């Protein structure tokens, strides 16, 4: 009996310790990543010319031959669209390298184009003031060493080439896909070794995969994060690729997650990831992109929007038109602040109603026409808000109310219609410690 009592005491102590454990905090690199919010993905390679989504590695290198490639045009479009950077598919599953790697014979060196795409894009990004990132698929359907221990050396050498020759690399994107190589074998990826290499040679690079270590996949490729979206995740017992948590979990994160691993939403402006002329009439409209923006950035995630160059090596005119339409809508949010001159009253924790952690109350002297509200937490202190009620009133009479869960880096509440209001109240109903919000905005 005394052993049972001791076990109960130990269990109670463990639970108390867990309850007192600090909320995981972001690193400086993760905080910088949060600020970028929206940037381009660019799928480019032999698939652009063969029409395939997943090349089989048997395509001839010569097929890659853009006729008007202009990475300055890519960066100009990204900049004008409001994107903060570009992540390029340096190597997709077909094994084709957009740089003349010493460790492959399926590269731009053997192509009809010859030039080093990574060198060109890295230089263009620096000139334009954009972040530069790379996607490097560990799956390689061309390399003869794939499926053997030697391939882990190859992949490490490729990573080293890229970081030494084209850095600084802001974000490294790892796809967890794992299929057969040219010898019909599967590869056992040495993820620990890959990660240790990057931490050593580029500690400020954030690493993406379905379970991080720095950024997680959101669990879908449709363009939305969960309405509840914690920047926290439990990765214990899971592994990259087929061993990751469920897609629902990736979309919402974990309330008591032990690691700070925020979500990134990856989605394409077109039906496919690589450009096809046959999809020119199916480019997402500005309205569709804006809905994606509200359901990704507007739910605390970052948006990685795929904008694939065409066979010329340019961003297509249809894509540009939609992107500029999106930018005009984002500008309304970013450049409008209806609460700039509002008086603000803050109330701390309510001792009578302890679940109501804090209240923020904004008052305008004259009505303003609201179409939406933007809330943000100061994430250097961690993500804390679990429930909040937002109320708009006109001279004391409630005209709109909505209860949300998480806020995180940014929560955009789009109103069902334009509403004239003089007061905004934000009541935090539940929080993991004292919530620290940045000043709210109205648009």
C-alpha cells in the first residue's frame, strides 16, 4: 500500500511540475521568420518542360532550357506583390540540380541552359532585399547511390555546396517524400546528421519539415491553417515523412506542446506545382488568394505561395495579374489603422472572474467604417491566448461579436460587412499566463 501511495505522490509531483513548466518560446530566428508572413515558393526544373509533377529521373538533362530566364523579373514581381522572399526547388524528386553540383551528373551543367540558377537567384534576391531559401528534396530518382549509405554523404555534400556558395540561406525546406531510386531501393535518411550540419554551418537558418525542427507543415496543401493554431507541437515518438502526426494535429498544433514549431501553409497559385500552359486559365483569382491569405496569415501561420516560372523562365502574366490584385487587398489591411487615434484602456486579470484574464477597450470619438480587425500577440513572451471575445459597438450598442481561440502572430477577423463603430473590446477568456497583445488595428 505504501508503494501505491508513493506512486501517487510521485505522479502528483510530476503533474505539478508539468503545470509549472514554462511556455515554450521562439528563437530569434523564428521571431524573424514570423515577421516575413508571406513569400514565394518557386517550383522550376525539367518538369516545367515535360509537363510532369513528379519527374522519374530518367528525363534528359538537355530538356531544361528556358529561353528568357530572368531572376530579376522574379524578384521584381515578388517585391511588388508584397512577398518577403523566395524559396526555390534547388532539387526536386527527379534529382535535377539547379546548380552545377559536383555530386550529380543531372544538373544545369548538363542542361541546354548551362547557367547556375541558384547563383542568379541568390544575387537577384540580395539586390532586391528579399530573403533567399532553398527546397532540397532528399528523394533522388536519378542518383545511382540513392538507397545506399553513400547517398547520405552525397546529400550532406550537396547541402554544404549550397550553403557555402549561395548563402545566407534564410529557410531550408525538406520534403519528407521517400520513394524508390533508380536501383529500386528506398533510402534511410540520416536526418540527425543533416540537421547537425545546418546548425553548425548556418545556425540562423530555419529548417522546415512536417515536424520541424523550426517550422512545421500545416497538414494540407489547400491554403489554410486551423482556426485554432498553436505554434507548439509535440514531436516525441514521431518522425519525418510517414511517421508525422495526423494532418489535423499539424493544422492546430498542441495546446501543451513541448516544442515551439509554428505552421507554414504551402499552396500553389495554379492547380499544379510546376507551370503548364494548359493551366493558364486556372490561375487562382485575387479573391481566391485573399481568402487563402486570411486563412493562413490571418490565422497566425506564414504563407508560402507557389508561383512557378514558365518554360521561358519568367513568371506568367496571368499569375502577375492575380498577385497584384492580392497585393491591393493586403495593402488595405497593412496600411489602414482605424484605431490609431482611439483611446485605449487596459484592465488586468479579473479576480472575480479569473478565467477572464484581461480586457482591452478602444474608444473613438466619431464612428469609423470597419471591414476587419487585426490582433497580434508579442510572441517573444510565447503564445498564450486560448480564447478571446471581440466586440464592436456603436455608441455603446453592440453591433458585432465573435469569440475566437488562438491569436498568435496575427489574427485577422474579417467582418461579414462594413460596420460603423465607435468602440472595440477584446476580452481574453482563457490564457496560458498573462497575455501580451500588441495594439489592435482596424481596417
